[in-house]
C-alpha cells in the first residue's frame, strides 16, 4: 500500500525564483506531480526534472483541483501552484470546495497544506513605492462569478471610506468596460488627480510600471497581467514614487486633503481622536444637548451605532497621554 | 570614497525561516547593518554574524528609518526588516517619508529597494483554510494615528459591502474596546454566526488558531500577535476549516445566504449578471418605464451612478455565452 498522498497549494509569489519562499520551492521539489497554469509551470521549470507535470490551460480551477485529488488518492504528493498567494483569487478556495464535495475531511489520509506567498498587490506595491501603508482592499473586476451590482457596491463603498484599493483582473479582451465603471464610481468620492499605478508583470521579464491619475486610469494600457493600485485621499506621487502616509496625524477626524504628514504632531492630539477620546467627546456633546441623530450626521456614522456605543459603559480607563502602544511593526 | 549605500526594506513574512523568500534572505546576508524590532532580529539570527545589528524596541518606525538613512549615507548597505510585508502596516511608508524629508530622491547615491513578503493576512489565511478567496480588506484597529470615526466608517462600509475582512492590531493591553466596536458594527450587517478565525503567531513557536463566530469574537483571547479574519456572507466552517466560496454563482445578484456553491451553474446564467448583461437589463427596465430612482433603490447603488452608466453608449459587443475569460489564476 502506498504512502498517503498530499496536496500542497503553493503560492509562488510574483513569478521570479528570487521571490519564492524556501517552503514554496521545497514543496515543489518534494512533489511527484506538479499541476498549474502553463505560465507558472514555466517559472519553476528548474525544479521539474523527473516529475509528472500537468499543464492546465485556461480552464476552470476546479479541473486542476480534481486532478490533484485523483493523484493524491493514488498516494502521490501533488504541488498545485498559483501565482502570488494561493488564497487570494487563487486555488485554495476552489480546491477545498472540490475536496469537500469528494467527501474529504482533514482526518483523511490525503493531507493538505497551503504555502502562503506574496500576492500581486504586495509585489506591485513594492515596485511603485509605498502605496498601501495602511487600510486597503482588493477587488476583482471579473464579473463571471460575481454580479456587477455587488462589485459596484463594493467599489463605491471603499472609495467613499477612503481605502487604498488594488484592482485585480482589471481588464481583458472581453471585459473592457468594468474599469471604466470603476473609475466612474471612484470619481464620485476621490479627486481626479488621485495617484494610480498600473503594474504589469511585476518582477518578470516584461515588467512595466505606469503612473497616472484616477481620471485617466481607464485610458491606460491595462491587460490580463496588470494590477491597478488606486491611492487614498492622502496618497501622493513624488519623484516617481507613489506613497501613502500613515493615518491622519495631520488632520482632525480624517479630513485629509493629500500631501505629506507634518512633523511635530503631539501624541495628546492624536489620542483625542482615538476611540476613548472620541467617546468622551460624544458624551460631552450629548450632555450639552446634541441629539444622537445630529451626532450621527456629523460623524457620518449610523444612528443606531452611535446610540449603542453611548449606551455601553466605559470601563473608566483612559489611555495615558504619550503611552506607547506595543504594536508590532 | 566608499561605495554608494543602500536601504533595503525586507518583508520577512510570518516569521519562520522557511517562509522567507530567497531575496529576503540575500538582502539580509548582503547587508552591513540590520535594523529592526527585536522580535524580527531574533528570527534571522543565523544571518547576522559579522554584521552591525540595531535592535529597535517599541519605538516609532521613524527612528528606524532615520538610523537606516544615516548608515546608508556612510556607504553602508542597510537591511530594515519588517514582519510580513514591508508595505502593509510596515516600514515602507514611514521610510519614504523620512527619506523625502531628508531631501532624498531616486537619483540619490543611496539606493532603495523594497522586498515584498507574505503579509499576516496571507499567512493566517493559509493556516485556517481558504477564508480570503475573493474580495477582502485589511483594517487596522490601532487608532493612534487614525481617528476612530474614520476606522468605524471603514468597518461599517466593508461589513455592508460583504468583504472578507482582516483586522490588524485588533487589541492590546490598552486598546481593548476597539474590537468590541468592530463587532458591533459588523453585527449590523452580518449574521451572528459568521465564521471568524483568530490566529496568533502564525508559523511561529506559539502559533494558536481559534475558530469562533462574530457574536463571540470580542470575548476571545486576542493580543498583539493576533490577526482576526472575519468571513463574508458566504463563508462557512467545515471540518475545522474556514472557507469562502468564490463569487455568487449560486445566487442571483449576490443574495448569498452562506453555504456551498452548487454545481452545474450554467455560464449563460452567470453572464447575465455580469456588467454587460446587467446594463442590458437596466435599459430594458428603463424602456419599460422604471425610473432611475427606483432602479437605484433596487440595486442599492447611487442614482447618479445609474444615470451616468445608462448615458454611456454600449460598444455593441456582448460577451458570447460560455466564453472563457483568460483570467490568470
């Protein structure tokens, strides 16, 4: 009886050997069978000698997952490779769906491991400067499996809430209008000159970086190998680098208008806009006669949320001024 | 005259040698000076022989960036290390801010390189199953530099728009209420039994995974080394694995109620809810006498957006049924 098989979903990163993790390489090296889209198979060609290689073309991910399970049930070790991170618009979700439908459980003889990798947004960001820095979203403009209104609501919501946004699958030969709609939605909330970077083939031979602005985004050369990064209201372009400053230390309540962070911001001031300072201020406003409805409007937050958070007792401890939050960096 | 110095911002991934990229290791190996938070310095101890090591404690990122620039100006190669990816709540943004303030430009003798790595959300996701899969956001609950209302609006927006959400810096000794507020906001839009995973120290010695639900999220043991992953409306927990299915292939217009994707969904049906199918349907509804206001309400999209997209001519090409979109996976 052969040894138990295994399926390893490997995120190979942006697609250069240098940017693969040691575990990604060892997982491929250990495998008997390597399955993946032909472009990624080529990227790991040096590791494939003596192995069974299953090159999947432009077919459904489910086919690749099914092949992997069949081979693993024969006792083989299978490496199923994705560009970037297998969990981000990659093979991880579809593979587990196939496994569950086939009756697999974690107690099964066939083991499953997911090897994390840097996703396209991380790789592209590293090339253009420091566009992410803080809160960000990833949205796919591929509407084959997701209805357009769902995507549109997501685009509008994150544009309004001032996230940095990475657009995956921004455009293809057939999907040419989605990027136009994305631009339309973003322009409802963000300045026309908001920095946008379009990165093609990050860390690969045909790597290309284009810096533009939101109002010209949809006119750029964007294809299947591109990722689009849209800055938030503070993001700036300087000396050819796209940088998003941290937080809103220079502006009260996030009314950031762009530009760099100013030095000398006192910790006490920042703290007053943190949660506990904000709650104290809310209570003072209520005590002074302001209504919940007015406060909800002023802070652009739901009324029921304002009411609920006011109703919850504070635990009495106020963060001391200048205290260092032991946040890891 | 010494050779030109260099600053390399290295994302070391989750914090095990196996999950570092080859470039991350070579950048550290090449460096004369290695700067970083003491926890990460320890993780790369094997690479540090003969190097000047600057262990920064719990201080501002700006100090680390200033040290790096000073050393690089002396001609040294400096590796500035971050856990995860340097561009995600890491050193990249603060470093560029310091560099610009010091008059640096990309034409400077001092070179700058950012080495991408897998961020905490990728590493944590790989351990709990396939929670990301599709559109997701990262939000930091650290309100030291960002006013609470900005964070609250972001949480509410992405909860409503049905993103999978990763919470960074979810809780600390001093910041204990932010996670409670996050739960409150999410419960406005998402079921109480929405799967949540809390991952501590992914791929490190004290790694710990906890699976819970949204209504119990804030009661869990969450600390400085934790990342919280909140599922979307389709995410399910099965056999101890948290999985988000792709898209909404099983439900028209995204009214997903959770559960697995059904087989046999016809490409034609999916296509009808894609952008072009939706635009055709919109026009038909307008021709049948529906008002823009009604349609905006029905699709939960802004009226001005509906009006603008209807006003733009379609280019006449409808995506053929069953056409394969050459999306990379």
